[in-house]
C-alpha cells in the first residue's frame, strides 16, 4: 500500500504519456489472468466490475485513466485472489486510481472549506468595517445630541427668565460676572502653564549643568595630577564606605525594631509562659506521683503518705506561687493601665488648659490694648457728670434762695423743672449704675488676670515636669521587663524612679526661681502696682459720687424746707 501511494504521488507530477505507457506495461499480468479464467468467470467479472465501477464512479468525481475497470484484476497486498460471488458482492476496486480519487476528493473538500473560510473572512471584514463606521456615526450623533441638549437648556433658561420677567440688566450683570470668572480662570491656566514651562526649562538647565559638571569632573579626573586622582579615589572610597555603613546601620535599626517588637510580645506572653510552665510542672509531678503509687507496695503506706503530704505541700506552694505571680502580673498590668490613663488624661487636660490659656491671653491682650481708651472715656464721663452735678447744685441753691425770699414761681414752670430734674436724676442714676457695672467688670477682669497668671505658672511647671515623657516611658518599659524577670529588684528600681522625680522637682524649683528673677515677672509686678493705684482712684471717685448724691438730693431738701416753712407759718399764726 505504501509503494502504491508513493507511485500515485509521483504519477501526479509526470505527463499523461508516461502514465499511459506505464499502464500498457501493467496489462501483461491482466492478459495472463484472462487466459486462466473461463467464460463464466469472465461473465461474473464483467457483472461485478460494472457494479463496482458504478460505485467507484459515484465515489470518484473525475476519472483519472481511460481504461475500463473490468480490465483490472482484484489484488490484496499484491496477491491474486479468486473471485467468489458471496465474497465479492459488496467489494470495491482498491488500487492506485482508487486512492488517487480519494486524494482528489479530499483536495476538493479542502478547497471548498478554504473558499467557505475566505467568504466568512470577507463577511467578518465587512462587518468590522460597518461596525467602525456605525461606531463613528454613533459618536458623532452623541456629540451632536450633547450640543443640542446644551442649546435646549439655554433656550429653557431663556424661557424661564421670560416667564419670570427678569430684567435684562441682571442678565447683563450675570454675563459680565461669568466673563470675569472665565477670564480669571484663563489667567490662572496661563500662569500654571507658564510655571510648568519655567519648571521644565529649569529641569532641562539643571540636567545640562549636571551633565556638564560630570563631563568636567571626568576631564579633571583624566587630566589632573596623580595626587588629586588618588585623593579623589580615596574620597570616593570613603563615600562608598559611608554609604555602606549607612545601609548597615539602617539594616541594624530595622533588626532592632523587629527585636523590640519581639521582646514586647515576649513580655506580654511571659506571664502566660510562666503559668504554662507551672502547669507543666504540676502535670509532671502528678505523673511522678502516679508512677510512685504503682511502684510502691502496700507495706510502704506510711512512707507513701509522707511523700504524698510533701507533694501536696509542694503543690500548695506552687499554687500559691502561681497565684502570687498572677496577682503581681495583674497589679503590674493595672499599674500600666493607670499610668497610660494618667498620661492620656494629663495630655488632654494639658491641651484643654493650653487652649483656655491662649483664649484668656487673647482677652487680656484685647483688654490691655483697649484699657487706655476706656480709661479716657470713663474720665471724660466723670468730668461731664461732675459738671452736671455742679449745675444741678447751683440750680437747687438758686431755687432754695428764691423760696427763702418768698418768691412765687408759677406752677407750670415748677412742674416742668421738676420733670427735667427727675429726668436728670434718672440719667445720673443710670450713668452711676453703668459706672458700677464697669467697676465690677474691671474687678472680674483683674481676678481673671490673676487666675490666669497662676494657671500660667502652674502650666509652665507642669510642662517642665512632663517635658521628657518619652524618656520616662522608655525607662518605665525597661523597668517593667526587669520587674517581670526579677521581682526582687522592684524596690531598688522604685527608689531610682523616686530619685529621678526628686531631680525633676529640683529642676522645676530652679526654673521657678529663674521665672521670679525674669523681667516678665518684674513687669507684671509693676502692672499690679498700677492696677492698685487705679483701684484707689476709682474708690475715691465712688466716695465723691456718693457724697454728691447725698448732698444734692433736691426732693429731700425741699421736703425739709417745706416742713420748716409750715412750722414757721403756724408759729406766726399763733403769735
């Protein structure tokens, strides 16, 4: 079969004359086959070959040779086969032409499939081209739709304005404002663009400078003396060593941070590990106890009881130790939590007090800035009140003189004057009340100033005390680890902590003494003296006003005079 396939493959490339010669040579075996067979076999052969030729012609589309199929004899792997009707009813001729027909058929099928694929490719390309065209059309239509929507929104806005009867001037103002905003935004964009270009130019210049400097450095390194070269190399080596040392130190720092975290975790889990170790010891002791009970005999009950008591005592001791360790751990944890809470509370209080102090400092500064102006205003008011009081006293004295002389005033004039005097008196009372309120405000402000000063001093002392919080926290962590490892050294560490606190207190006292000796404290003392002097002046003014009120009360004097006049008239009538 392989030889026949090879021959069929080679025959396709040869011309038709050569193939016919080959077929004419192959007919000698066929003639020999005809001589051997009888007429009956020939009839059978013709009938069979006609049937097979029909099937083969249906199966093979185009005939390859001009020779009939009944001239060919049936072979099986190169052997002649006797024809039998029962065996060859559904049999085909399987020679070179058969296999060439199969090959041609496969070629036709492959060509048809290639044509189908080409058609599909053309259809896909057409679909893709139409898709891109549709996509571009959709994008264009979307942009047009957006533009039309914007125009429609503008028309709607104009319609709304027409319905609401807005003025054209307002629209012009809005349009000018929008134009101004757009102009500002354009200016900002231009400025940003200029800055960007300038920065790019600077970067380009710097890059050129760096490249030039590198070039100059290379030239200098090439043209310089050997001493300078050696020095440059040594400096480069030193630089590299420093960089390597820096990298090593950074790695060590990372390692130390990792160790720190690990130690913190160990410190947290140290109490648990101790409890776990004690539990393991208890388990081991119980195992030993069980082994001893199995090994010992019944005669050693007394010794067993003694050992049992000892083990019970040991277990009790271990239990007590575990409890004490747990209590100590809880105490340390509570102390840590309390210290953390205290630190947080101190920080929050400190922040709140600092905010209050800042606000109060602002109020004090405002008061001090407006103090001189308020003082001048109050002095002017006092002078005006004094002048008014003098005028009222003069009027009252004139009226009293007229009453003593027996002058007659009209009732209408007296009523008007009385009303005016009452108004003046009410105004004086109101002004006096205002002065009293201002004095009270001054007193409250002075008290607040004193309290603020005290709080400032307290806060400064607290700031000095808690300025090194991080160092104290570090020391506390170190002490905590030592306490967990060595409980007996707690007292010594507490003593050291107390000594540190005493040193800090001494430093605070020294700072307080420095504050007392500072110029700010002296200025505050001077201000306090001036404040006392102003208070004395205010007190004297109050006393003067009270005396003026008592002496210048017109109605009381008038009542007394009228009573005296009535008494005198009665005396005269009796006489």
